[in-house]
C-alpha cells in the first residue's frame, strides 16, 4: 500500500527537472524541450512547441499531455506560459501535402526552437527524428513522459492545437472538429462522405483523397484500367 501511495504522490508531482539540471551543471544553457501535436489527424495543422523552463519555477504535475485530463492540461498551459519561455510553430495542411507529414513536422519543430527568445545550447526532442537545428539535439523516444521540458512542450502544443481545432469547429460546423480534433473518427468519416473535404483537410492523406475520388466522380485507378480494357 505504501508503494502505491508513493507512486500516486510522484505522479501528482509530475516529472522532475533532473535531466535538465545535470545538463545545466555541465555548462549547457539555455535548455529547451520540443514536441508536437497532430501528426495523425486528417485535418488541421501540426503544432510544434519549444519550451525553456525556469529551473526555479517548475510547474507541478508536468507529464505527457496525453496522460493528463483536459482541465489539468489547461492549468499547466497557463502556468508554463507565465513562467517559461515558449515558442509555437504551425505547419498547415498545405505544407503537409507539399512536403509530407514527416518533413512538415521537422520543419515546425525546428522553427519553434528558432522562435525562442534566446537560442538554446541543448534541445531535448521527443521521438527519433532529428529536426534540422545547428545546436546540440538529444532525441528521446517517449520523452514527453520522461523529460520535464519535453512534457511542457507537449502540453503547449496539445492545448494550442485543441483550441485551434475548436475554432475551426465553429467556422466549419458540419465536420465536428471541436469533438474529434480532426482525427479519423466515424463522425469525421461520415462528414467527409456527406460534405467532402474543406480547405483545412490534408488532401494527401489517403482517407481524404479517397473521399475526393468518391465525391467528385473521378474514377479510381482500378476503374480506369477496367474502362480501358473494355474500350479495347
């Protein structure tokens, strides 16, 4: 029972600043964390955030944004923005369609870091893809659940994107963006079939592209082939 209570108390406190403190002692400063939200949805931008936490004012309860309740994320978002250096960059659907989701995400991460008031000496980034940055970068798979600075960035990216998608939901009420945040839910699929994609959809993503073929009457490649054979 004592072990369970200890783990629960630790979870409430959130991630510590141990990794960053060690880097500060080694002479690296400032130190940023970077993460993104929205790689998987069919609509809306990828939002990347970079955060330099104040070592003297680490918000209590930092963790992977996906593990936090919405009200907790909102509280931490406000605290992070009030005490840390924060930069956000959006990669819109047009860039995603042009460059592909991986390249658009790396572009957004790099530009979020470049947007910080002071250039960091070290950046901790969630994942295993290195953004194109000239400073020292440490890639950490699952870093949003391990490193306080990355967790802070994940919270900023998630809250920013959710708010943006709620705004798109008000502007485009037929799609229900404020409920599914652009992800490929049944509701979203039904809306695509009924109304077709809007300008905020990622046209290069297969589910969106296939709905376009269906809605606008363009034959699928297999159908074109069958028509050619029939004509011959």
